[in-house]
């Protein structure tokens, strides 16, 4: 309180308050100027234009504090931007950040917010609260800005704006095409909010825009006197470098290593580091290059239904407002584990909770069966993702999200991988026990940062991805019966083990494994077909634009890891 009183004693004139507001409103821009890889000319313009605007806007009232209260949403937006910069070290609030607010469930949100609560409190205490207190102080001061002061600084703001705009026209000199919606905060953040709202509206209208669509899917060939069962397991936040199957030093996947009929692919890149974009690509014919088809076409669930399969989706993640829930509701049977298992709404059961429901589908269905299992995988909080008997690597209880707890975080993450290994083995054994023609495809939606290098990055869904978020595990298990019935599919998969592949291959591979024919299937994207072809691997940008994954802003540390793990990318 003494500090506030001294500050109030020093700030006794509206002119002083006016200049302080001008500086405080520019704080996010100053940080972004340091973190963003903009050309110098554009970087200077990104400071001058908003400074000019705020200096002019603050003159709309003789007491600038009144203007600040009218701009309360901007102050809150600034606070969110500063929290984001703390978490990821760069970039403006992205479209995906806004969409994550609506697509994250209570469990995910509580886990994250509980661990960054201190950061939120600090930003509120040292930025948001001082700005609002200063606004109140400005309103209480009897003195007002004089007409002469307003004329003078109105002219100054106009001059600054003119200079800033002029610099923008010079941006081509540094091989940069200036864009107000991309280069100037908060315009870029507000545009991203608009884009997110528009995208949410498309998601809500999916049932209308896809209502008349049909795959016209058929299955020409049937295994002799055998039921066919195929399971697609959608993993969560698992990175390939943490699987001993891929060469990791710790024994995290002993069961997968010993599983006969397993084919795993070593060079796999996700097309998005966000669940709400990555999973729809996995579940449909969409890709980063043609993402818009998710609004006009239906999902792989419907393709299997049309081909005569009974379909079931068993999800251990709570339903969200994204396209994922809409796709899952296309199934004949949809089971939301989170709504059926007793417990707190802020917690989720372990993934093996889906297994009894899978077994029930296997037992009660006499015809062909297709099942999607959506797991919680290795999602933070890692130590809550597995039972205690899987706590092989200790200590595994981190007290917060800080580099100081990297050992505990990595131990817990590795234990979660060990549990995923057990979970997948259980599925394979259940399928094998049917003696039917069966196969299981597993992959993760994206990876994760865990304070891996000097950047001290953590979590996923950052506006700029890293190697750790991109390189994911991807495997297919074929039963003995399947390998005897369709040996060419198994052999084709084996031949593509080291071929560069992306997550947009899943739809085509899964249909090809099941022998389903449809015009939407592309055999050049099927890992179970000899005609599979390595394509340029694209990443779905923030505005749903395709970008080569190696041109997404990766840093030198990322390219070192890509080379270490023999990930193919263009080095031109």
C-alpha cells in the first residue's frame, strides 16, 4: 500500500497519467518486437502505429482513465497475451488459442490453470491491476487534460501514425509483405478471434453442410468365414522419441517390442499440434492441403458404416465443441467414458476404463466391426494418466510447471508411455483372442515440449511448433489371421516403415486395411498399399493454411533433433 500511495503522490497530473497509459498499452508490442522475427522496418512500424493510435485514442476524454475503462477488453487481452508469451516465449494469441478455450474440457483446463496460476496472478498483479488502478486514479484527479495539450499530442500521434504507415510501404525492401492483420498487435489478435468465431460457427453447422454427403463405400472382398474387426486408437500427446520401440534409452514400450505382427513407422510428422485440428484430419479425408473438406464430408466412421460395419466410438476424453464430437456421434454406438465413470468432473479415469466397453462390443457384435478408441494418453498432468503400479520411473510428482522439476515431469511422462504400451498390448490380445481377421492402428495426435533445450518450452499447441510437438509414434498391429488373409497389406506396411508420412494418411490406410473402396480413398496415401508415395509433408497453419512443416518457424535446436531422428525435410 505504501508503494501505491507514493505512486499516487508522484502521479498528480493527468499528463503524467496519459503518458503512463501510452507506455502500458504498448508493453505487449514491445515484448513482441523482441520475440517476433519481423524485419526491422516492420518491427519499428509495429511499435509506432499502435503507439500513435493509443496516444490519439487516450485524448478522446479529458480524463484518459475514462478511455481506459472503456478499453477494459483490451487490458484483459493484453494480460492473456503476456501469459502466452511466458508459456511459449513468442507469438501473438493464435486462432488455436481462442478455440482451445472452447474445446478444452474442465479436467484439462483445471490441470493447466492450476499449474500456471502463479503466472496468471503475477500478470494480473503487475500489469492488469496497475492499469486499472491508474484508470481509477485518473478519474479521481480533478485536473483534466487541457485543450492545448490535446491539440499538441493529437498532432504528434498523427505524425507518428503517418511515419509508421510509410514504413509499412517500405517492407518489400526486406522481402516482407506487410499485413495489418498479421503484423500489428492487437489487430492480429482480434483478427484471430474473428477467425476463431467464424470457424466455431462452421463446426456448429457441420451437420447441415455434410447432411447430403455419402462415401458410397463398399467392401468387395470378405475374409473367408471370418468376421473382420478393425480398431483405430487415437493417442494423446505422445512423442516418438520417448518410445523405446524407436530407440529411447529407457524401456518404455517392452510389450510393443515383443508384439508379433507389429509394424511401426519411424518418420511420422503430425499435421497440427492442436487436438481440435489434428484429430479431425486423422478421422477424415481432410489434410493440411485441403482442410475445408471436414465441413462438407463425413468421417471415417460413416465410411465404415456404409461398407456394412457396425461402428462404435469409445472416448476417454470429455466431449468438446470441436469437430471431433460431431464425427464421433456418427457411430452406431457412442460411449463417453467421462459421463459414465463416477468421480470428479475435474478428473478423468485411466485409459483402460475403455477396455470393458471394447470387449462388450466384441462379444455382442456378430458382424464386421469398426471401433475408434480416443485415449487420454500422455496429456498433462502426466502422473494422473497411469495407475501407481506403472510408476517405474521416480520421482514422478512435480510441484509445478518449471524447469526445476524437469526430472519429475520426464519420469511421469515416461510412466505414461509405459502405461500406453500396456494398454495397446491389452487391445491386441483381446483382438487376437477372437481369432477373427483383426488389425489395430495407433498414433498420437501430436507431441509435447518438456523443457527439452535452452528455450525452456513446455506443453503443446504453441503458435510456433517444435520438433518435440511434431514427431509422433504411429504403428499398426496385424493379427495372425489378418496376415494370412491379406498378406499383401502386411508386406506393404513393412516396406514403408521408414518412409516419410503424415497424419493425413490414417483415413486412407485404415480404409485400405479393411478393404473398403470409395472415391475419397487415395491409395498413394495408404501405408498398406504398394502404391504409397511420399508427399511433401504440410503443417496446418493458424489460419488453416498449409505450410511445409520445416517452414513453420522451427529453430536450430529443432533441426538438430530432426537430423538426429532421421526425419526427412527439404534442406534447400
